[in-house]
């Protein structure tokens, strides 16, 4: 990194565990999450930057998780919390008509689409939904735009397992298929750093270089 490089740090947190959908495909359904583990959120708050841009998705579980963390930021700093920025392109994958069903229920349907999905999980679209490749494309678009907008800042993004894997694909220059092998647990932390030349214009800064510093780190 040169002396004129601009460093933008992404702190990705997957939302807290969902409530009432164990073993089911919830995708981008707007379901509640369990934010009762105060010790966990206190530990997450202690490990996150104090002056950061905070981004959530339109789904309530990301906002609830962000607010659970930020309660403890306030305890430690006494500073007023910045507003949460909502980014629709960072929402979870839409699994269409499969959402709300268990894997066993889908298997019992003997659907051709279900079997094709497991042969090519990144490219295949669930009926009425979207492929993971489409998720990776929209997440990559959002990351480029937000990295440019908040260049040189810390960005804390509370999102979902699929978009966090997509962010890893962006940083690694990997295919959507390759990053599906990453595990992203609830309330885990994944950190990415983007470097660009401060002397470059906005278009050039969309390139730059990425470094991955943590993946699926468990805090507390």
C-alpha cells in the first residue's frame, strides 16, 4: 500500500439466529431473530469500530441485530448512534416458492428444479426466485458503489449468509460457485479491506485491491 492509498474497511456481521424457522428455507422472508444474548452483542460491540457507517438490509432481522450491537456501543462511548443506512441490494437470496418449506418437504415433491439446484446451486434459479449468481452480481454492484461513497471509512454491514459469501467472491475474484463452500455463522464477523489510490478519480477507485483479514470469526 502506497502512502497515498485510501483504505476502506468492511466489517460484515451475519444477523442473529432466526426464530420459528428452524430447518426451513427462509431466504428473504422477513422473519424475526433472537437478540437475547446480551453478552454476545456486548463482545461484538467491543470489537467493532466506534466511528463507522452502519448498513443494514430491508429485512428486520438485520436491523434488530444492528440495534442489539449498537446498544452496547452507546454504553461504552456515550456517543449518539449514527443512522442506519438501508441497502436493498444486500438482502438475502430470494428462494421463491421454496421459502417456508423444509428440505424434506422439497425433496418429497420430487421437483426437477430442486434436483437441478443441487447440481448447479450457484446458477440455478428456484421457481419464482433468483440464483446465487444473481445475488453475487447485485452484491458486487452495491459494494462498488458503497466503497466509492464511503472511501476511507469503516463500514459495518449487518447482512445475511448469502450476501457475505458474495462479498467474499468480490474480494477474491472467485466464482459464485467457489464461495458457496464458505461457512458464515449467525453473528460471525467477516472483515474485508479495500485499497485504492487516493489520487485516482471515482471510476478508477472502483477497481483497487482487496484483502481478506477475517472470515466467519466467532466473537465472545
